[in-house]
C-alpha cells in the first residue's frame, strides 16, 4: 500500500491541515496500518505513505526514499518475538533515517522502558488506545523537528562563520609575524648599516677637530665642527628610532638599581649645561623634601631627563630651565619648567607622536619625546605636559619611587 509523491511539508499558521506529508509506517498487522491511515485522513491531513512490516525491517528491506516521519507500531508481545525489545530496531531506524522524526505507537509501557525509548531518539510517543491523538502528535512532532532543524542550521552557519573568522585571524597573525620578522631584520640592518658608519664619521671628524694630524684653518675647523654637530644629531635620531623599535617589539628591558635622585638630576643638568650657557639660560634644580633614593634604570632615567631638559633649552630664548623634583604618595615627579615660547593647544596632541612637525617648533622629529614617554611607561609611569603660548611649558615625568 503506497503512493509516490514529493514529500514536502507545508505548515500554514492559520490552517489545521498538513499538506504533502510522506510517511513510512512500520507495522505487521494490516489492520493497524488501516487504523493509522483512517485516523490521519479524518484529520484532513494530505499524506502519502509506504508500509513495511516490523519483521522485514530487520533485513533492511526499506524503500529507498525520503520521508517526513516514521510511524512505528510496536506490539508489546508479538507471537514470533515474545521477549524482544523494540530498542534495537528503533536505534537502527533512527540511525538509518537520521534526519527523519520517529513516532512510536504502543501499549502502556513501564516507566524504565518508556524512558529508554524516548532517549533512543524518537520524536513522538502515543498510546494505542489514544490513537485519535495521532494527528496532533504528528503535527507537533513535525513542527518541533523543523524548528530544531532550523536552529541546528543556524548553529552550523554560526560555527562556519566563526571558523572562517578564526582562519582570517590566523592569516592576519601569520602576516603580522612575517612583517615583525622583516621589521626586526630591518632594525638589525639599520643598526649595522647606519649607526656604525655614523660613529666612524664622528670619530674621524673629532680627530680632525683636535688637529692630531696637523693644524686646520678657521674655515676648516668650522666645517669639521658642523660635521660633528650634524653627525651627533643623526646618531641621536638613529638611536632613538632603534630604541623605539625595540620597545614596541618588547625587546627593551630595564636594568633596575638603587639610585640617588639628586645625583641623576645633577648629571642630567651637566649634560645640557654647555648649550644653556651658550644661550645664557639659567639652569635651576629644586628638590622637594624627603627626596633621597629611587629604584630605576639609571641610563634610561637620565636619558628621559636629558631629553626633556634639552628640549627646554632648545625652545627657550631667554630666562631659565628648572628641574623640580617632588615626592607625593611614593610617586616621584620630575618637572622640567622652561620660560620659552610655549606650545599651542593644537600641537599638544602631536607632541608624543614620532615624526610630527609642530607649527611653532621648527626643529626635531618628535622621536625623543615619543621614546621618553615609552621609557617612562616601562618604568610604570608617564609624561604629561602643560603649556601656554608666550609663557613656557612644563613637562612632568612621573614614576614610582620603587619599581617591582
């Protein structure tokens, strides 16, 4: 007893009937098949079906066809299989038709058997004496199956998108690693190809200026001094760039030690004292109360202070440059205060960005300040600035007095 048709389920929200439902009825007794079909027809369900006996199902004699649902009519004690449980056959059916809901029609079962049957993967369950409820069970089973299928499809789609995104991230990460490797090679190349030759040029120019190999006339001395000045500027630029690159590549480490704060300040002021003297600027050191020791990298701390002091001297035409140190709640504040031209509000945002040219500062590349802030952050601190056009600027370095 079979009719072939397209097995397309159409669920209409306002309709009570199902259309084009293709079923597989598994039952031994033709009367049971007729009762099932009659019940479905009475509910105005438009369906087709194939039948197969329970005994033949074990041999795998299934119609090679897709079904919307399987109705399994289980007889509790068939004459030919008195003690056989339906579990194995149900599992086999569910495995063979993995994307097809199965509805079990049976007598009253024990609680344990009923639970096992439900756990085996059946989509619906109805007692034989309540066969009149089969249309409703069929409808709800098919609706629930479609909802689960849609949710599963969405989950699969989400997983696929996540996998694609992960692959994209992996590609980007690999590209970043490749670029980082190339960058490190570039830094090593700069270190060898730029810093070494510049140092050699400055060494030769220094020997000429000292006139180790004979006297130079005033013009020659002027040019040699210019070579030394330009060479030092270029070497500082290269060193700052390489240091910045090392910090950004997490290659820079600090050599922490116990330092005398006053000694570090005096040494930093001494380095810029010659330039300050040439511009007739007063260098002032002010130490607050209880300023004694700190834990920091001596070279890097001095590098920060010298950079801030050099900028103060460079952009101050007259007056003074003051280094003031205070201690507040175990934080050291090194304030470099100048009486220079000041910095506009628009330029304050550009200060710590490398290679930014400020409209009212026509020298420098910004590398020094960018590096100084990175070094301050390595110490667990930062650099802030306040300024007013025509009145000067204040660059403040804040670092913990004791760095772990």
